[in-house]
C-alpha cells in the first residue's frame, strides 16, 4: 500500500518536472517521509507549489531510505509544522546541497508557511507552521506570462469571476471578482491553491497535480483544465491587478 502511494507521488512529481522550463532536468533531491504524512495528501498540496516556483523536483522515498533531507516526527533537526497529532521536523543530511536549502528556506518563508496552513480536508485545516524567524521573501516574483495569463483567466475563470472589465457582465454574482480577491492579504496563497479550494475541485483539472474525478461524481460543467505553466501565467496576471479599494465609497456611474 505504502509503496503504491509513494509510486503515485513520484509519478506526480515526474510529471511536474516535465513542465519545468528547460534548465531543470537534474535539479532534484530526495526527501524521506513517513507513510502517514504521504497518506494525508498534504505533500501533494505542498510540493507542487514549491516545484512550480523553484523548478526543483523533490523525490519522495520511504522513511528508512537514504535521502538528502529527512521529514519525520522524530525530534531531530528543526520543527517545521505540526498536525496529525505530531510536530514534524526536517533534518538536512546533505548540508552542502543548495536545493535542499532552497526548500527549507521556502518552508520558513511567508509563502511557505501560508501554503502549509491552506491545506484543508473535509474537517478543516490540518497543519500549522512552526514558529520560525521567517525571512522576508521580498516582492513577489513574477515569472509567468502576464498576457497569456489574462487570456487564460478570461476563458477559464471568467465563466464565474469578474476577471477584468470585459468579463463584468458575463459572470455569476456569487463569485468574488479578481480585484476583490487581490485585495486580501493572503491572495497569493489562495490563487496558488484555488484548485484545492471549493467550489473548484469538482470541476478543475491541473495536469499532474489533481486526482482524476470520481467516476460516480462527474464534473457538473465543462471542466477547467490547466497546466502548472498556465496557472503560473494566471498568477502573474493577478499579481499586477490593482487591488479593489474596499474602503472607498460606492461610486455611481
Ligand atoms: C463555476 C464557477 C467558477 C469558476 C469557473 C472558477 N471559480 Fe473561483 N470561485 C467560484 C466561487 C463561487 C467562489 C467563492 C467560494 C466561496 O466564497 O466559498 C470562488 C472562489 C475563488 C477563490 C477564493 C478561494 C478561497 O477559498 O479563498 C479563488 C482564489 C478563485 N476562486 C480562483 C479561481 C481561478 C484562478 C479560476 C480560473 C482558473 C476560477 N476561480 C474559476 C467559482 C468559480
């Protein structure tokens, strides 16, 4: 069973590596992880987001296998998050490895910590980031294609959200506009994770990241299908949307 899960995970990550932008082929390291954490689904939420930003692939291996980094509930290394009744620690086995350092720094950064805390199951949030002196990660890096991102957002998200002026009239009232969501302090974490947040899981496919739909519950509409590169482009587009000024008086036109 555990091997099957690990195998599935590595397929996911191999697929992810395929979407990297060229340079990335050999940029990977191994992380050993206990089965309980793999089974929680949390790593499928966490690792693609790191890989997306950094073009670094993390290969998961079993808890007792050789690896450059160890994630475990054993109190060695530094605490990174708590959840499932444990505190989880990262121990670096290969201290000179830059890629490992990138990952451990990312986990302690604001974006990393929010990514940890936005993972939800039916019962709500599962993990809390450990208190750590988070480094300021500086301004948000825009790596996606903004123009392409706007086109994709109009096509896929504009079915419900007001994405830009052109989609003002075609959208459904219950969906917040992109400008309103852009004004939330944690907008970036929400957009990066949108496919895992309701109502999207029932109709969204991200290549190599989301699970296939349950056959018994087919999507209620034509699915939204995106690659991680598409999502990165949408994020780049959203980054430069001016946040709605929610405090401003209503303006009549
Ligand atoms: C079928 C309609 C529909 C489509 C298509 C859709 N959304 Fe949404 N989305 C919603 C609704 C409704 C909500 C509000 C959910 C709520 O308030 O609980 C929402 C909420 C969100 C949120 C906030 C989630 C949260 O819990 O904080 C984000 C981010 C988001 N959508 C991004 C997107 C992006 C990006 C796309 C396109 C790739 C998209 N949505 C496509 C209906 C849709």
